[in-house]
């Protein structure tokens, strides 16, 4: 009976504040397919994923794809010896295919580091907007397995297959990033017209045969990824300007620049994907509706929980793709990002850009090693958890075990080494027991109004042995 009363107190406390603070989306549409909903629930429990942007652009250390986009934005600037003219630059950029030879490519090394750091799923760029394919497509020769590409002679040249296989062996969920726009194919940027911006450079309604060829090209490439690359769990579609005109949100600045209807028939693509990969999660980014099974806030953490599945995609460095000497976030910053995102009910998809040699920067491995040390102590408060009101109070962030038998209160440290005050106050119902993860000392506490005040022994305050964030487990 005590268990039932405790559960009711916990649930009502949570529901009261949840109703007040949840960011409710009127546009999210649940998948409806029981297999998709089951996989989506499994994905939500994973909490921490690896994103990788990788392509020929890593040789120049420039932003992925965008420097060939004829828009005047900070991230589209052309620099270097070919930057004076657009056509000269694009020719040189596409010629990078002939020198791309990442001989240090070893996905097992990545898997081990990512797994140790607590990552549970991977999203890999099979094709970015520039159209260069990191898989053995039959639809174009602009690919890593082309005879034009030096790495094609390597037995592991079908990079996407190698990445998927290596991560799948360690029970990662597998996600295929795929760009809907393709700035290389003549059926998106038709050579008859110069490209004007990121969008298709002709009116699909005036040239329906050409647009149909592009739709077929896209459908066929996604079909290849869904057929010949083992079990795929997530189809992560980027390039949200390729969308039905009726779905444009005019309150979003970049969407106001979409002039044409760029409908690629998502119902047909999703049906094919799920026929080949039952339960496939489809993420048609920024195109609200039944094919955006979870949302993807970019480089940000929502202040309050969202009422639907979501992940924040955030770079470990400053850039999505490899840049020599990039500034990487500290272990403390990454751990605290993870805690904040999970406390809001989301997942963290952390991006790492492999270099032109096929490996990560040594600093990346150092960061992952530090995260690994933290996650081994505190992971139980991260995985298989859900958000619980009040989500955060000051520098304390909360999660709740899925089975409701514990609340975890993460106290973020303002420095790498965690030092604790004499008392720590958390907002939670009365527990049966409180422990500090990573410590064997029992903790005393008392209830004051709606707070639990935890007493920290003097011997523990300066010598926790913890870093980045301390986690108190309140058992019920």
C-alpha cells in the first residue's frame, strides 16, 4: 500500500507541473504504425547518439557542401585559391572526388570509443547536399566507390556499409542521414540554368518530366540504402526546403525563400522504406506531419520538455564537418549538455566530423574517454529515464526512472572537480533512501515543505572523486 501511495504522490506531483510547463506542439503527428511507435519508444530510451558528417569536403576543412551554394550567408563563403569565381570553385570542389583517400578509416575504432562513452545509436551522412555519395549507389558515379576516387580500391570503400555493420555489431541503432536536395545531379540543378540559391533551379511544374526523374533518382537511392545495408532503424532526411509548397511555414525566414513546389512524394518513400525495414523511424526534418517522427532542434536545448519525441543535434566542435584545429567542447560542457537535454525528455545527438585521413582528431578520443568515466558512474540516471517536474531548480536537473522507483537529481558543477556544499536541496516527494552515485556513504536528509534537504558529510564535501556533475538518487 505504501508503494501505491508513493507512486500516486510522485505521479500527481509530476503531472501538475508537466501540464503547466510542457511545450505542446499542435503540429506533431504520431506515427500510427505500432512497429514504428515501438521503435520510437526504444530510441527515446537510448538518450545519447553519435552523428558523423563526412565527405570529400573534409580535405579542404570547409563547411560541408554549403560553399557551393550561391547564397550570401556566413556559412556559404568561398575561400582559398578557387574562391574568385563560382564556376571555378564548384569545379574544383567536385574534383575533390579524385583525391579522396581516407586510408586510416577504421570504424571499429570509432565504435569502441563511442560505446565506452555511452553512445547508443549512430546517424551517418550517406549523402550531403553536394550529392557525393558515401555508399555504392548505382544512380551516379559521384561516389566514394567510383573508379575516379582513389579509395575505391580499398576493400572497405563502401564506407556506409562498413560503418553500419561495425556499429550494428555492438547493438547500436543505425540511422542513415540522406539529403533530399542534391546539388550535383542535373535533375535538381539543371545545367541549363545557373543555380540561384539552395533550391531547385527550375520550376517543377513547367518541367514535370525532369522533376519526375529527380523523384525517381531520390526514391531509388533511398531504396538502395534500405535494401543492401542491413537493418536500418532511422531514415534521417535533411534539406527541408525540398517539401510540398503547402507545408511551407512562412514564419520561418529560410522557408519564405522556397518558390517552387518540391514535393518528392514522401508517402511513397516512407511506405517503401517500411516495407523493406519494418518499424523504420522517418525523420523528415522541419516538415511537420506524419513523416517527422521526431523533431531535431539544432545546436540548442529547449528550455522546457516537448510533448513529443525529439533530439538536439549538437556539434562536439564548432563545425559539423572536419576543420583542422577545431575547438572542441570540454567533457564538462558535453556532460552538462547531456544532463540538460535528458532532463527535458530528449536525446543528445553529438556530431563528430572525421578528417580526410579517415580518423577523428585525437582530442575527440580524449573527450569521449572523459565522458566514459562519468557515464560509468552516473549512467543509470540518464538511460531509460523520463522528464519529471520541476525539471530543474538552479543548477540541479531532474530525471525519473521509467519504472517510477527513483528520481535522479544532477547537481552541475561550475568546475571539472565536483565539490559539494554542506547541504543540497532538491524538489521532490519524500523518498525512502538517498545515495550519491559513485559514493558508498549513506546520506541523511530531512523534508522541509516541498524540498528534501540532503546533508553532506564533511569528509565527502571536498573529496567526492566526482567530475562535471554529481547525481543524487532518491529511491521510492
